[in-house]
C-alpha cells in the first residue's frame, strides 16, 4: 500500500485579487505562509519518505514550509503544475468573465466543453498529472509521499481516483482550499480516497 498526502499551495496575492494564475506565478501571502506552516505542524509526526512539488514557486515555497526540519529534498515536477490557461493567465477573473463568459462557464461547470486555443484542456491536464503520479507510485511502492500542487490539478485528479469522466469534475467544489489535506492510497492497483479538502489545521494559525 502506498499513501499520498496531497495539498494545494498556500494563499497567494493573485488569489486575493481573483487573478487567473495557471502556470504564471504569484507569491504566497503572509496568510499563505502561515497556512503552510500550520499544515507542517499537523504533519510533524507523520512519517514521510519523499516530497514532490509542482515546479512553480508558490508550490515549492509551500513544500519548504511544510517540510520543516525533515532531511528530505523537494523534487520539482513540471507535470504537477497548474492547468495552462494560455492568454487568461495574469488577467482578473472579472475581465475574463466579460470577454469570454460562455467559456468561463464551461471552465467551472462544463469541463468537458472547456477547449480554448493555446490553452490546456482538463483531459490533457489529467493525462499528464495522472501519468506522472503513476510513475511516482511505481517508483515508491509502500512509501508515504507528500505532493504539493494546485487547485485545478487536485480537482481533476479527484476524477482520476474515482475512475470518472471529465464531466463529473463539475460536481465537486470549485477547488480544494489552500493547504487543504487530501489523502489517497493505492493498494492492489486500486485508488482510494481517505480524506479530501480537510482544513482542520487552520485552527493552528496564529
């Protein structure tokens, strides 16, 4: 049995501004850093064998804060980066909603219809993240793994773990919350979700 602790990066300045991030980057806010530290405190007695992170700096910084004093390297992975939003990246959500209201609706509510030029689809995201995840599990059988990634990646992987079509993503909350704890296991070739979008460690934030 292999257990994976997934989380989303901490709150960023662009999150506050409601600016589309995708594979562009924004630094963690002071609260975002506290969220990551709190999750690290929650997991301080949890044995971890390896840590992977999206190669985007907001995720790498989150992983560093969660790692704490553990003597583990953080392995950056491009395949755990957020969905590539193309020309939307860096724009305010309100701006994008005015320019392409139908496509924004598809992005949140009809993921199977979300197809834009020079941007990644949900299916493409699930294929790259799912493939990399299977490679990591095959290389770390029986281990406990921490992976720091992004909201849309996690939402999309949720459908991967449940062997569902892309359209089912619309049934989930928009995105797991910042530094939420999501635990899955793979045993005998089957994925099982043990915990999803848990933020009880927010109580540790001072």
